C-alpha cells in the first residue's frame, strides 16, 4: 500500500518556546520535541496520532523521547496525520515572515534515520513551497513501500548518485541532473553508492500552481527559447 501524505498548513498554530537548540551557528532542531509540541497543540493523544498515521504507539513514543530518528517516509506520515507541512518540524520560536534569508551555516537542520534535512525557507509562511537540502547516508533508501503525496516534487542532485523509482521506472541522478514529477505517482528513492549523496529537494504541495517564472523572465525569452 502506498504511503500518502497530504500537506496543509495548520491554522492557528502558536509559536512555542524551546523548539530548537543551537550548536555553533547552526540551528539543530529536535524532531521529537517538535512532534510533541505539534501533537499537544492539536490536543491529540499519542494513541490518536498512532491510529491516524498508521504508526505504532511505541514508535511515536521513541521519536518524541529522542530515542530514535524517523525516516523521511515516517515523517511524511506524521505530517499528514497532524495536517501540517514537514517544515513545521523546523520552526523556530519566532513569528513567520514574508521573506526568508538563510545563511548557509544557519540553516535549521533536523536529523532523520538516513541523514539530515536542512530547511532553506525557514520562517516563511504560507507553506506553498517546501525547499530542503537533503544529505543521505551511503546505501540509504526511503523504504520498501512507495511514497505518494499531493502536488509536485523537484529533485536536483548536488553530489553523489541518487536513484529515484517512479511507477517502477528508474531514474539515476548524478551531479547536475534534475527530476520533476507529479507527487501522486508512487515513488521511492535510494542512495546507490557507498558515499553520501546530497540533493536539493523542493516540494510543491498545491494542486494548481501558478507560473511565476513568466513574470521574471518573459522580457528576456519565450517558451520557444528552451532547447
């Protein structure tokens, strides 16, 4: 059965204190602590979250207590059950802004089972686009079951080698390669080499996106300029 993720912004979310810890100039986010806060804000018991997400109560308890790190697929299931975007796990204790300028060494980072997610759009609302830098451990993978969620997904390989499988068709990404697809298509990923891989991942969960590129570049070239 495919894993489904529906991304919606949670209304009325209040900023709470003690969301992150800072190491040097990098903001390190505790996924377990954020999970507990998001669940509490929704007045949801851990058993209710387990039933809604399809995950075991023990699994959620271990994550909340920082005794285990979730995989990306697990994080997607939790986000869907909480009706929150994944970037909700990166929020700092400050109100959202319209412009997000994030220095390279100040990206909010969250560790997961197979690597690290770095939020490139920290503090910006609404959650129309979710941009990340993803660093994956050697030979890691998303899991046996495919991932399904709304909108579109863009993957740009920065380093290493990533294998995406979409509807059972493989796409091998090497540095400089990109992949854009409709996220409702069952997909999974795998770092196929014995070295870390890093990608730029942009999730666009809306079903009817606009095309803002025309406002920026139509004066310089038309659609026929692409070759």
